[in-house]
C-alpha cells in the first residue's frame, strides 16, 4: 500500500503554511483525523500496518494512547481478533497515562502498542510507562507515520507505514512568513496570525 497516496486521497496530507503545537512552522502537515473520520480508509491503513507485523501470533493485546491511538488500537485489535486497551491521561491532566475503566491484562500478556503519528514519542512512552504497572511485555510499537527521522527508540521494534521528514522553522526564521503566506493552526477553524 502507498500510504502517503492514501493520506493525500483522503485529504490528510496537507501542503501550506502551518503553525504546529510546538509553535514551530511547517509547509506540510498530516491531519490524522481526516483519515480516521473515514472508517474504510482507516480499516485499509490498519490492515496494511498488520501486514508489516513479523508475527501476529506473538501478540495478545493491542494498546493505544488517547486520542487517535484509541481508534487505531481498536481497529487493529478487531482485525486481529484480540482485545484492545487504552492508555488515558491520569486524573488532573498530568502527562502520566494509565489504563482505567476496569481494564485488566492477563499475566505475561504480549502487548502491541499502536499510535498515529510519531514525532517525539511522548504518547508512546507514556503508554509504555502505563504498561509497567501491569505484568505484561510490550513486544512492538506500530505507527502510521514516523516523523522522528529515526531518532526515537523504545527498546522494542518499531514499524510504520510511512516515514516522513517534514521541515520545521522557528517563527522568526520561517521562509513562508517572509513570503507573506497565510498561516493555519491545525485543529482550529481559521487562520492564525504569525507570531
């Protein structure tokens, strides 16, 4: 599967001028929810991700972090006919995740961690941290898009449907700002003024 082509087909891979959550600017952006709002496209993406797994029999549970990871963990687990678990932010909004709502794991369960877009690895690390409270063994991390440039390691194998290098700039060094291109802040409905 040409996953980048699928992202473009559903309008999730965007070109323009964007201010990212980090405050940096970019000329490309992947809006994961443009993919995940379309169940058939998400199903295809998850099937392609499953095809990359070296051994499906070595997985007992699929886990993902909130928010996008929940949808992907559910769909991957559904296709593998396995249970799914979801790592939510702890009460109070801290950067700690936990498995709540009665989630339990069989002792020694082998866990596949699934997430949407890997940049710094924060949400995956938080999910792996939440798994440490249980007698389980993470065996692999699978993501749709790896934007880390190979700089992130989790101590288990990492697979992805796409590896992207998307250049970013500090607002003061942004060539798109210098060219006067309108800027959009993803996740909002309008344009953002350049800072």
